[in-house]
C-alpha cells in the first residue's frame, strides 16, 4: 500500500469521523477499564466502515461539498465510474473571489459542472462527477490537458504519470515561450515535430516507428499523429501531432520502446474538419500523392510529363518542370468551396517570371473566370491570389514585393466571406499589395478539378518545387498563420526536446 494512498485514506477518515482522541480520565465512573477493549473494537469497526464507504464513493461524494482547506487534491466520484483524483493547481485564478466553472460530464454527458470558489487556501467544491478534458493554466504558464483518472496530488507527481507500462521510454517536448512564435492559444493545432536524427529513437523504437506515440502532459490523452518520415537507423523523425491547446510553454510527451505495438498513427485525426485537403507531396506511388485528411482527395500525377519526388522544405516534395507537369486532385464536394477559404503552400520557383504566370494550387476556370487560384502574376515575379464568383472580372490580390528566385517561401492566401476580404501572407507576414476588381460575396463552384502545379487551361505550369499544400474552408487567422510559419520554418527553435526517461 503506497504512502500516498495511506495519506489520502487518513485524511478522508479524519474528515468523516472528525478529529478525536480517547481520554480515560473523562470516562464515566461506572465504566471500567474492561470497557476499553470494546471501545477500541468499536473504533476499529468505525474505521473499517469509513474505509468501505470511501471505496464505494460515499466519502468522496460527501467531501465534494466540504470546505477544502489547504488541500492540494480531492476525490470525485460518479456511479459506474472509478474515482478520479483531481489536482487543484495553485494558480492566480483560484485566488480570486469569482467562482471558476470546469465542465464536467456525468455518466458520459456534459450535464454538470464543478464549481470552484473561495480563495487560495479555502476552496468550496460544489458538485460530483469525474473530471473531463479541460485546460487549466498552472504555475509557470504550463497547460494541463487531462481526461479520466488523474492520480497526482502535486505537479511533480502529475508529470511522472506514465501512459502505459508497455512503453519503456519517453521524452518531454516543451514548446517555446516566445510569444512572437506562438502569438496566442491555438486549438487543435497540427504541430510539426522534426528531428534530423535521434540516437535514442534509433536504439529503442521500432524500425518502422509504429510504437511512436504522443500524449498530453499527464499521459492521460493520446494525441493523434501522422508520421511523414521515420528512419529507424538514424532516428530521423518527421511527424505531425494535433495539440488540443497550443500556447507558449505547452508540454507534450513522445513515447516509444514497445516492440510488440501495432501502428499508433491516426493521420486523419491530426487535421481538423476545416482542412479539405492536405498533401505532404511525397510519393505514395510513382503516380500519386496522398491527401492526409479524411476527404480522400488523392492527387494523381499527369500520365505524361509528371512531376518527380525531390527534397522539399518538410521531408519530400514534388518538382515541376514548367512544361506540362501537374497533379490532379479531382472535383470532390469537399473541394467545392464557395465561402471562406485558405490556401497554403511552400514554393521554390526556378524562373524570374512567366508570360502565363505559374500555378501553385487552384480550382479555377479561365474565360469565364470562376473559382480560386494561388500562383504568380503573368509576366511579373509577384505572387497572385484570385477568386471569382460568376464569370465576371475576378478579384486578385498581388504581393507588394517580387518573389526571390530559388528561395523556399511559405505562402498563404485567405478569403474571408463574412468580412469580404482577401489577404496574402508571405513567410508568415501579411503582404497585401495591389487589389484588382471587387471582392465577391462568395466563390463560384466551378466544375473544373483542383490541381497542384497548373490550372484548367494549357500554360501557367509551375517551374520549381511545391511542398505541403493545404486547402481549408475557413479563414485562418493571422496568428494561426504566424504560428504555422514559425513551426514549419524552424522546428528546432519551436520546441525543446528533453532527455530520455525510462519507466
């Protein structure tokens, strides 16, 4: 029986039966010493009953309405659910008089709350249940994301909770404290974890990386991830991880070292429902590249004159010859976007300008103009973003500065239908140059296919490299774009990888 269990047991029994002590001198005169063993026996019975009720959840339920004085933890219970020990963290909010509500499911629903009120040393808990997945800012700005059974009573104990004893090793990943790189909290954010090599992964992980997984800080939540590349010889890893709440100093863990584990990836879980296509641009076959979302928009290379796989910004990419190369991504309903839109790509252009322009990603029909397009301006080396509604003159947004030949650039185009704005971002920064035409209230649903490297008419073929293409049916924020750029441009400065820990 652990010391922590004994401490918790002792505290709860004392809270239930009160603090008392036996004083023989105060016994009535007609009570002899022979009665003392009976009292002791009764005391033991009371203790046993108290322990039994604690196991059944009675005391936990009782204590949920008890004034908690200077305690760092308390029990919650619910019918059919194991008791969960919830850490009440010392943070600034708990020192305020205003009550703090934490969402709480009861038997799998979200019908009740835990209400925490009082000051830093006197806290009133006015509900019962089991703690749900929530984020609470702890000391030093650390974020806690947990679900289900939490057995920690201190922050130090929380960080030692192990996801599963079948995994022998883990490393802590602490994201940067630089608010310029993570300007505000991002929800369900796909973070790039890129390690050029790792001797521990090479020595302890499966050669195919099937046993690699990621969790929240306490190990209770397994995070969705997708491995773009893993080399079991060098430990090189390129992976995308969905972090539920990303802010400066957020912590997650990477686990590995389970020789019998099956593949732990869930690629489709990494990308939120607004992503309608995510193409990492590595070859799936010699003629196809995969869409990582659940939409299944697999890209098919042109049968003659197809692009070829090459090194890109993030692992592999596709190289286009400027003559007839492109990737056809189809016309599935998920790509028929008529309202808000975000287009993303890393591009490396081999020529200064093209009379037809160069296409990065488009679902755009010319003459009459309909759909959306991201590429360059004809006969100029400027980036161009186009949307059109009904065949009239399209609205176009051109970059204020020329692009640099043979330089990898992160380009993002955003159309916000509600605000009726078009914004162009270059290397994470807003670069709104010339705007031509009137921004429409919606995008026309053209019947042409979405393509990478060209649009629907001959010409405007990409000459250079395109990597990490994404299409979303939402207007991503400026801070989301800045965070994406900071993460993808320099992963090694976006987080710190801790030393190997052994279970």
